C-alpha cells in the first residue's frame, strides 16, 4: 500500500473505508427489517396462526436482499484489495459461504421467480376485477409497468403458439426486474402495516 511515510492499514484506504461505511448503512437497514420479520414470525408461531401472506413475502425479501447485498459488497471489496484477496488468511476465502447461503433454504433465483409470478397473478386479477378501484394501491409504479409488460409479452407470444414456460424463460430479465421491484417495495414499506 502506498504511503508517504511508514506503513498503512488496508482498512484505512479511502475507497475501502467508503465501502465499509456504505455496507454498515445498508446492512443496518436490512438487519432492522429482518429483526422486525423475526418478531412477527415468532408471534405468529407462538399464537399458532400461520404467517400472513405479507409476512411470507417479507421473509422472502429478507432472504434475497440480505444474501445478495452481502455478496455484492464482498465482491466490491475483493475488487478493491486485488491480489490480497487471494491470500489464504485474507478472509475472502469464506465468500463461498455466501454462495451457499444464496442456494440454501431455497434458491434465491427460484424464490425471485415465485415472487414475480405471484405479483403477476395479483396484477392480472386486479386488472380484470369488477372493482379495480384501489385494487392496485399496493403496487409500486415499477411493479405496474413490469407486470403490464410481462403480461402483454406473455399473452402475445402464447397467442402465437409459444409455450408458456418458454415465454417465461425468454422474459427472464423482466421477471427478475419485477422480483427486484417487489423486494424493494416490501423492504421500503417495512413491517408496520402487517
């Protein structure tokens, strides 16, 4: 590490310090959300009642958001420290654990596809409902746009004879964008409204 005088601690390099600070802020927010969901789930279990659909969606959000955020920040950190990350005692060798978390207790990508599928079904039901007023109040602007696009593209392709699964697979970017929009809405809304 370059220094005008003496040696420097790796963590004191400005770009690393900035990553640490950003990560602390983001993870504090995620930790608070996860903690709220844990309390609600605990109360649900203690009362013998199944968790609400909103809580299940929030738990899915916790799983995806916490793991993806951790992987993204570790990757950025690894890019900044360069070859140091290849050393056995650097701590970066444990990053594979995060990959395992991504696929443990349900693959994050499959979970995201389920979230997108469920949201698309809700959108379709709200769109065809006799009482559409207020039916989409809890949809974000992005969710409405992505559901409309995905629904239209799927309907057109299926009308042309394309298999439903093939259409879904072809629309994978829109599917994951929709899941990301759901995750952001759920996370930003918090758990106070459950």
